[in-house]
C-alpha cells in the first residue's frame, strides 16, 4: 500500500510541474506515425480503416466513427490493449517455433516501437505497461492480487502522462480491465453472453457523456467481436505487407459496413457535461478497486 501512496504522490508532483515523459517523446512518435500512414495503400474506401487499425489514427469522419460506435465495435477499430496482446501472442508463438533466444526482449522492443507508432495512446500504453508489470511479477515469483496490479498499472500511466487524468480513453481501458477481473472472480460460472453485461454497466457513466448505445450492442459485440478480432487486424497487416490484397480487404469492410448499417442502431444523445463524467468515472474506478481489495482481504 505504501508503494501506491508514493506513486500517487509522484503523480501529483508531476501534474503540478506539468512534466510528461511521453510528451518528450512526442516528436519521435509523431514521425513514426506519419511514416506508418504513408506506407498504407491510398485507397479512399479502405484508407481510414487501415489507418485506424494499423497506425492508431482517429477516424476523421463522423459517419464512420458513428457506425462502429453505435454497434459497439469501435474497440476493434481503435488500437488498444486487445490489439497489443494479440500482437504479443502472435510474436511469442513464432519466436518459440523459431527457437529465438532472448525472444521476450525482442518482443517487448517491437511492442514499444508499435506503441510509439500509435502515438502512445492511453489504452495501448496501459496495456504495454501491464505486460511489463505482469511479466516482472512472473519472473520474480511475486504474488500481487490482480486488482492491486491493475491499480499499479493505472497509476504508472498517470505518472507517464499526468494530463491523462482527464482522458476518457484511459478510463475506459481501465474499466474494461476491471470488468474482466470482476467476471473472472464472480461470474466465471455464468455463460459468456451474461459476462458482457458488466462492461455495459461500468461504461454507463461514460455513455452519459458520449451517448448511450442500444443494449442490443451487447449481443452484437458478443457474436462479432471474437470473429472480427482475429480477422481484421491480421488482414490489415497483410495489406501493409502485400498491398495487392487491398481489394480483398475492401470487400470485407464493405460487407461489414453493409451488415452494420442494416441493424439501424443508434446512440441516444445526452447533455451530461463531459467534465462531470470524468470525475464520476474516477470515483467508480476507485470504488471498484476498494470493493475488490477488501473482498480479497476477507477471502
């Protein structure tokens, strides 16, 4: 607990002096991001999606972002922790097959470079730190509860960039990790569809600022996410390596967009101040940590 208090104190000091390690790396990551964008095929029908999937570039048109947000699939098109973990598992599999020595160091180096390409956005940075922390604990044979480790990872993110205290994307990534832990701890005996509900509930405060998607997105995300997660990102990287595959990717995205548009899903508008949602989200995050910690203690 002393470690957490000291890290909170360090976060406060860095916030007061407006110092961010990631800001100092901004020029390098921007250059790498631009190189990534220039390497992609310049096809208007796939360019925005490839930029989002590979380079972590934000969608520049409201229509495209709204289509994926209203269907609950926006997380598949925004480079986040799940993408980083998928890349980690893929690299680890091939390095083990090739019997590469010190493969972990090479994998982590690649992941750091990729995080820089994606401008060290909060979700991917949180996931990157998470991989380092969990790997360290495994190596040192130390046991920290998962909820404590998630709290530590989140605070380290704030140390790297204190301005993320107002980042909704960091909060959503943090809440997603807590949702997984709650499901693992209390809902593991329930069916997979039921386990999607905590994600929706934990995001209610966020939805109050960004807009509430229809509850049907829980079902849509449940069926489409596992399929698309292992198709979209790998296929996008194949297009990067072999540009002649871009027409096939175009057909895939056109079909997906056609399907999603016919669901006729919408996001209800809201007038809740954005700043209020940020504050309430922090209260929710630390409340969940508090409950998990003392539930652990009693157990």
